[in-house]
C-alpha cells in the first residue's frame, strides 16, 4: 500500500519523510550555522533580550485537547490548544503545524521525548503540512491565540502499531530574525493500535476514597451521641464537582479497584444524621445531611459488584509507626484495632464484604520494618512501588506486580511511571492532556516490550486525588476502554498472579527509605501522646456503667491521630491530639471530690463524711474512695490510718461516703482523700483536710473530780471554821460580820461562734 501511494503521488508517511528530512538537516547544518552566525541588520545588542524567551521557546504552545486519544483508521484527529507569544517582538506569518512520527521504541524513548522542551532539527518529526495548518498574520507579544488542527488519521501515515511522537509547532518571523524559524513546540504522544493485540497487559488501577480526619472525639450527651466535626470542609468534597463526588461519579463507569478508608465512610454516615460543627468556643448545627446521604447512596450502588479494599480505619501511617512509633508501648495494638474495625465499618455502611488483606504505605515506599508492621496488623499483601522496590538486575521489560517476599507475604509493586503521571496540577488543560497521552503511550510501550509475555501491572495514583486529577485519570482509563492492548484486573486477582522469577523479591533496607518522606513522618512524641491519652481512657472506662459511649468515639479519635493524611501538617496533627486529650480530661474531671473544710471531732469516735460528685450523664461504678491519716491517733474503722469504701453514683448526682473514726488523744491529723479505680489506679486529684480532735478523757475527768473533791472539803472546813468563829463572837457579845461581795472565779462564757471548720459530734 505504501509503495502504491508513493507511485500515485500521495504524500510520504511521516516516518519516511522524517528520515529524508534528517539527511537534509545533517547535510545542511554547516550552511545553516554559517547563516545564523551572520548578525541581522539592526539586531539588538547582546543581552538586551536576555530575559525574554528566545528561539523555539519564544511561543508557549499548550495542547488542551487531543481527540480521539487512541484513534482508529477511520477517525479524524483533532488537536486544539493555545499559543502565547512570550517574546519581546510581534511574530509575523505565524503557522501552526502538526508533526507526527517517528515511532518510539520502548518506554525510555517515551520518557526522553517528554523531557525535550525545544525544537531539535532531525529529532523532531516533519510537519504534516498541506491544508492541515493554521495561519496567523501576526502574534502580538503577550497575546494568546486559540487554534484547532483537524487531520484525517489516514493522512498521518501511521505504519506499524506502536507509540508515535506527536508535536504541534509554530513557526514565524520577527524583526530581528526575518526568516522562518520554529518559535515554539509542544510534544505529546499518539498510541496507534488499530486492532486488539492477541496478548494484552492486565492492568489494575486503584481508585482511592480517602480523606483527612474531620470528626473530633466529642459527642453530645443525647441518646444519639451527636458527633462534633472540626469543620464542615467534608461537605465541600461531597458537593457536586467536589473531589469525593467526582471520584464516585467518575469511578462508577470505570474498571477500577476501590480502595476505601473506613473512617471516611463513618464520617459521612455521621454527617448524614444530626451533627454539629465547631465554631470558635461553641458549636453550630451541621446542615449538609442531604449531601452525605446522596453520596453514600451513590457509592453503595457503585460498589455493589466491584472489588473493595478496606484500609485500616483512618488510614494509619505505617512508615511512621514502623520508624518512630513501634517502640512506644501500645502503638501496634492501635494498628491492630484499626484493622479489626475496618471490615465491620464497610459492611455496615456499604453492605459489601471488603478485602482487608492489603496495606498501603505512603507512596509505596517500603523497607523491612514497614513490612513487619503491616503484617503484624494482619495484612498479607503490601502495596509497594517500583521506585522503592528497585530491580536488582536490568530487565528488558517491566515484570508483573506480584512478588513473594517471604513469610506468606506478597509485595504488589505498582509501576512508578504510571502511578506518578497524575501527581501534578491537572487543572491546566495542557498538563491534563499530556498526562493522558503519556499514560496511554507508556501502557502500549510496556505491552510491546514483551508481546508474548502477558504481565500484570498495577497503578497506584495519588492517595487523595484532586477533582482535576480524578478527571484526568478517568480520561486516561477511558482511552483504554477498547481493550486493544490492556485488559482490566482487580487488585485481589493481581496479587495472585504468578510472579516473574526474574523480578526482585528483596525488600529494601531501612537506609534506602526516602529522606523526604522520613522527614514528614509523625514524631515519636506523637505516639507518646497517644499512649498517655489511651492510658487515661483505660482508667476512665473501668468506672463507667456505659463505657461504649466513650470508648468508641475516643478509640476512633486515637486511630485518626495516626492518620497518613497528617504528613506535612505536623502542627495540625499536634492540635488534633491535644484536643482529644483535653476533652478526655474534661470528662474525667466531671467525677471529682467536693472540697472539704477542716473537721473537728469531739469524742472518742465519730463519722467523717466525704462527698463525691458525678456530673456525667451516665453512672459511675467500681470506684473507691480512700482516706489516709498521717496521725496514728486518728484511725478508721479500728483498722488503721487508711480506709477504702466503694463508690457508685448515678449520672448527675452526688454521694456522701461516711467513714467511722476512732481517736485516742487530742490533736490534729492531716487526712488525704483520693479516688481509685478497681485495679488500684489513682483517679483524679487528691484532696487534703485537717481533723481536730478535742476529747475529755477518763484521766482528765479523774483529775477534775479530785480537784472538785478537794474544793468541797476545803469549803466544808472553811464553813465549819467560820461557824465556830461566829459562835465564839456571839458568846463574846460582838455583832455579826457584814459579808463582802464575792469576786467571780471565771469570766462569762463567750457567745462568739466557734472557728471555721466542720464539727462532728458523737
């Protein structure tokens, strides 16, 4: 057919024209160099335009659309975009051309072509030319112009199936360079596979539904335990056009494996009911129940027959746990708990049974400690990435993703080139289109590496794609919809594919973990904070009559404190942990001792009451109040200086706990009151008060009685002596003596109130 076309005068194919032009360019290069060396008349002095783009960077070319992304023989290729003159001069006689070819061999050539930013004579293909151009009389400086090129595919001269370089260039003249030259170029790729391959690459594309934590540990005291959100930002992601809404809407028509954080489902389910949102020092009612219900309904319908992978609850940061948290007691138990509740959460909300057998470290970066942590939580498959799990030997092809790494664990190694294609800003049409075409080109080049060796490839895109990234990913997958060189495969099946014996199975060492990722990990202090909070929660739980009302929201909040989404947000992560701790402390302080004034005891035995207050809405039990005296003369229940009594209080009530005492002498004693849990753990703050003992003992009574007896005897003696004296005076004829006014023996009893304190009588 090509020979017949040449005979009939039909244009040469781009590949052949490229070869012919290459020879001309090589022969003409010295002459061209000589011409360019001659300064143009009136040329600006060197350096005057140094800051302005020159040469083939003068015009910025953006390829905004390329349809169809995978053309067939009968299609018409349409390329549209924008030209922007960034130079200092107006460009005249501007012409926009499409350049197709040559065919690129291998994934490396695709990468190299994508890196070139300037026009390279001989390396860049020739123009299609003829009527398939767009001309502009002039392009003013700083001004943008839109263009559209339309070319029938059969005019592109595409030969054998494969990846072809596609470029759009603009040529023109300027005052200082009044000859035609290429002033701007942008490259893309055109996959050409008119018929389906006999053997196709199995492609697994992960579709992650993950969000940062939005729910606090706080719940209201009503029956439904109304949850409190830190903000209402989640509603923006669920709204039409929002990130999460787009992920569900786009994923509903794509062959993907859903990778879901159960915390996101739990948060949206909480939003679907009554919820409140923090606003300064108070909260306001949430108003986005309809959005939440609509999103959950749509997702439930989408995943009815699709594969769902459930990550551990709140998507814990496995690398941070492995490198900084594993040594802190209790951390691994939190991870195990997060894995345990994952399946239940997904089944309850989406009514599908998920697979919980996968762990996904950040960016697929792994080392032996990360693998150990992942498997300790029950995972048998670890999603890694090829830029971390590097091949030890140079293979001429990309091996299958599944790699057995020992101990019954499989590393599912995602392809780094394909997985990172969507990382950038996909809101720009040019960047999005280029990412789509490069994705299609790479998958086709990958298949052609070993066409007789069917392989299984996994793509793990950004963990929380933006709406623009999600749209770009969807367009890329839609380009593969014809299954010409790929066929979809779910992640569970991909993990079970027979591994390539030549692929590396050696887990990277800890020293190979990327420094940039290590710098973003949660600090050890974060896990110590979590341990402290968990310890307080454990003590609090033991005294509650309805512990589930506290354990569940706080347990979820502790898991959220380890979320992968905190990477790069260390301050926000610290604030979240502090808020969880502070709220727990505010709850535990609702059960407390009422401050007690000093106590005065008058008597050998008495009762001391101590009041315990419970401001919680639920009752407390299995709590003990202990009193301890620092003076052996004050004893409790005849047992010694320490006594302990059980405490059980209904919600919103107080209880007076009474301790029997016995004293052996007057004096003071410092008494310490302290609450304890059932296992002897101190609870809350201790309280100290003074006990004053004021007792009239038998010895004192005996002394007083003896004194009184002496006084009585003395009085009788004095009376007898006076009586005899009176009788003697009467006998002598003297008159009776006038008695004097007696002086009082003691002052009058004071009527002032006694000193401060609590007096307890017998």
